[in-house]
C-alpha cells in the first residue's frame, strides 16, 4: 500500500471538509447570497476521495 499517497488523500479530504465548513458558515451569516454550486462540488469531491481511501484501505497490500 502506498502510505504516502494515502496520507495525501487524508490531508486533501480534511482541506475540502474545512472549505465546506467555511462555505456553510459564510452562507449562514449571509455573506453568500447565491448558491453557486460550491457546496455540491465540495461534497462530491469529498465523497470521491473517501471512496478512494476506502478502496486503498481494504485492498490487499
């Protein structure tokens, strides 16, 4: 298993989750009036990375 790549995926997922939280907070406080698709894009990318992580964790070494 490529642990360096897996670690990068974990970091990237955490970054995307932080961006999603920030986006949600801005939306809640009215800083972003228009839904520009950012939330859906971030959620989709998080899901893709999570699937890749799961596949790597459950694959034989």
